[in-house]
């Protein structure tokens, strides 16, 4: 039978392998896993930065479109209040306030 470490009850033909302890891994593996972890961290930061950039552009474009409509249509604050309510209904999961510390 297979001499690998395993866990659980022995069942014929079924092996549940157990990962080696980190201290048993080669230096090559330790270096490789560190590189993978660094890449994951870099990509996570990149995703957040790209999302922030996209949201800033979205808000800027919305603001520009509102200002244009205000100039063309003479919209005032009541229309802005109406838009706020309509957008909150359409996107209830989005919060425009500051996060509580």
C-alpha cells in the first residue's frame, strides 16, 4: 500500500493525503510560495486601485452630465434630490456616505 502520510480511516483504494509540514519543504518550494504570495498581494492592490480609478471616473462623468442637464434644462436641487432617491432605489447596496471608523 501507499506509504504516504494520510488521515482518516483506511478505506480500500481511498487515500486522503496530508500536506507536509512547512519545515519539511525544500528551499525552492519556500521561495516559490513566497513569490506566489507576493503576486497575490500585488494583484489585490491593483484590483483596488483600478476599482477606485473607475469609480472616480464614473462620479466625474455623472457630475459633468448633471451640470450639462442643469444648464440645458434649468434643473435645480429638487431634480438632484429626485435623482438621489431614484438611484438609491436602483442601487440599494451602494452607500455614498463616509464609512464609520
